[in-house]
């Protein structure tokens, strides 16, 4: 089992591990957002929160499965409506 580390750079340029996730298997794509880590593996997307005080993140917040493998992610420029 491997670990995915997210490091934090402080104001005095010190780098230290902030969060880590235990991960089994390969990663196809990984994105770091302000409060989340997004990991794509084959045909699944996993969303991990980065707002906890605990360094170890054990559960994903959400995950999605698709029929085909994920090759890339793109940000939409359209406004998303939450009332649908």
C-alpha cells in the first residue's frame, strides 16, 4: 500500500507534509484543488477533503464510476445550476 502526500509550504519556505492518503493501486490522474484532492483511477473519480485537522485522510467524500476509463478532466466555463 502506498501513500499520497500533500505538502504545505509555510511563509518561511519550510516544506512539511500536511495530509496523506493510503492508496492501493495506480493513479491515472491527480488534481489538487484548494480544499480537495481528486484522484482518477481507470473509470472512477475519488474526491478527498483537505479540511480536516487529521493528517491521515481515510475516506473519500464522494466517488463516481463511469462506463469507460477517464483520460482527462476539464473545467467547464458554464455556470452550474444547483436547482435542477
